[in-house]
């Protein structure tokens, strides 16, 4: 399987989205992605389809561009152990580490200065942040939000999610991606009785019918948020220092 198709399948599985749902989302027939991914028809995605699918998956459209290439060999190294986990996939392990900890370099921000940045301040209950109603700044877009409608950034206050999101950094947010276990998300409670908008950044750990299961890094703590209080969940796709 080529890199483009492997990426799409992996992203759809991570998001819990079916090929049919994704096909309809990008304005295609329900079998479009099945034909492309499983039968190789068409051989490559058209630009219009790449743009829409990239927005859905939260990737750069260039990552979906052909001509397709074969998958690289995985780089394994032996790990002293008598268990079946003695072989470690170094490539995927390093990629996971980069996803969680690395900041987006300023050089990777490009395009128009049209990404809104929302300000925050400490003051909400249980570590919640008071979120500005209007943008306090506008910056150039990173690749992960280049064509994402309603994408935004949020200034991080406090170190409850450090080192992934440090105080003073900007969390990059794609409001269209569903929460995914292991990723940090912004949980929002809009329009309190006093007119304030509140936000929390926490690692998503799952959900019940009535609650979000979440985790904070510093200090380590598992908790639950009432869905009736925290109605909106947006996934973060990066983080950088301005």
C-alpha cells in the first residue's frame, strides 16, 4: 500500500470515521474513498478532493498528493527483554514523541495573517480559563490549519498541561476534528450567567453519556467533566511559542 492511502486509512481509523462518512463529507458518492483506497480508482486524488479531505483529516494537502510512493521499511531495534515486545518500532515511537512534545517552529507558519488567537486568564473554578470573546491577535497559519475553516489559536495560561502545552504558548485548534483518546482537547463552556466564556485544556480519555473523561499532566490527575457544563470539545493539533 502506498503512503497516501496508508495515511488516509490510519487517520480515519484514529478519528473513528468510516470511508462512507468521509466520502459524503467531501461531497462525493458514498463509495468514493472505498474505490480509491481499496481498488486504486482513481489513481490519485484531484486537488478539490485533496483540499477537502486534508481539512477533515487535519493534515496538509501535500501529504495527500501523488504520485504515490511505496511505504518505507520500518526501523526496528532490539530492546533487552524476554517478552514479545523486544522489538521496538523506532520510527513510529519517535513520531509519537514529536506529536506530543515538539513545538511548531515559527518558520512553519506561513500564508496570510488570518488565524485568530484567543486570549485567556486564570480565574475559573477548578483551573478553568476565562476565554476572550474576540481575538487578541492574528498570526500566520501553520500547515495543519492552512485551509481549516474556523481554526484558531488559544494562549495557554498555567502549566497544568506542561510540557505539551506550556504557559505562554499558543495551542493550535481544529474545531472540526472529533476528540481522540490520548490527544489534548479544548473543552469549552460558553456564555456563563456572568457572560464569561470558559475553557480547559485536558487530555481526552473517553466519555460516558453524561461526562467527558479527562487527564491533566501537572500534577497528574484524572477527572470527569459534565457534558452539560462543557458543551464544546475541540481537538488541538499543535502548539508553538510566538
